[in-house]
C-alpha cells in the first residue's frame, strides 16, 4: 500500500506546505506567509541533515550537495555562493521557493497546480487531491503542540514543523489563545531547532515579527 503524502519521511517543506494549506478554502490561506515558512523549513531540513551549520549567526555549508532533492539543492547552491544570516536567508527567494515546492509536490501527485489568466494577469491556483492528508497532518502537529511527550524525545524535524506552525500563526493548528497557553512548549520546540543551529532557532523565534514587517511592505527579498 502506498504511504500517505504526509508521511514523516517526506521532506519538512512538504509537510510545512500541507500544514499551511486551507482545505476548507481549497487554497493556501496566505501565499506570502507560506513562502516564509517554506524557506525556514528548507533551511531547517538542511541543518538537521548536517548540510548547513551555524557560523556566528550565519548559515554556512558544511556538507555540499547534491542531496537528491531539487528544492533543497537549489537553496544549498545559493548559500554556498553567498554568506548571509539565517534570517536573511528566510526572507530571500521565498517566492522562488514557493513556486519550486509547488512544482515538486505537483510532480509527486500531492498537489494539483493550475495557472489561470484574468484581465491579462496570471493567477496560480492549487488544490490537494486528498484533503484527508491535510487534516491528518494538522492533527499530528496539534498533538505535538498540545501533547505531553517530552520535547527532547520528539524528532528534530517534527519539532521544527510544530515550532514553525506556531511561529507562522497557522490558526487552524494553534489559535491565539493556544499560542499563549502553550508558550513554554512552543519555546521548547523552537529550542530543539536552536540546538541544531542557534541562529536559525533565533530567526524562527522572531518569525512572527518578520511576517508583520513583510506584510507591511518592509520585509525585503
């Protein structure tokens, strides 16, 4: 039997995308927000794999590619050419990353992508053929946030997914009241990522403010 597309062996960015997907609306809730979250997920995946390490707050290539994953390899190649902070890399090329992730998921059959033109402008619409995959994944992330399992026992990629969902304000997973009530656990989950790359953990911890700035027109590229 084929494993569901939300299985934990899928790249973190795949699970991040599905977590950010609004099944009831049949589209992403917020493409700008999702772009940031995917960038952070790609960086986290590379750090967890050991391809990237922290160097005084900057992302540094420790193990060059190829990783065998085109989305990861694209980011790894960019980082090998230029030194930036983790926060800067989260903000950088987020539209390109969102597009690449959607192409990759469409090729895997996880996502259906359609380009529509209206009044001379192109608009991309996306849909998930199996909405139950989104529901199951969101339930898993919610359990990570509300569960009692010690954070130290949670796999780094799973901890990163839950931390990003909270930092990105995905309300279908963590409401505003939950974000306040579960603040300590969210900080612990983010801390797991910080243990892998301190600068990345700090950038994810401040992602909420980065999103506010970006959606106010100050986020840069």
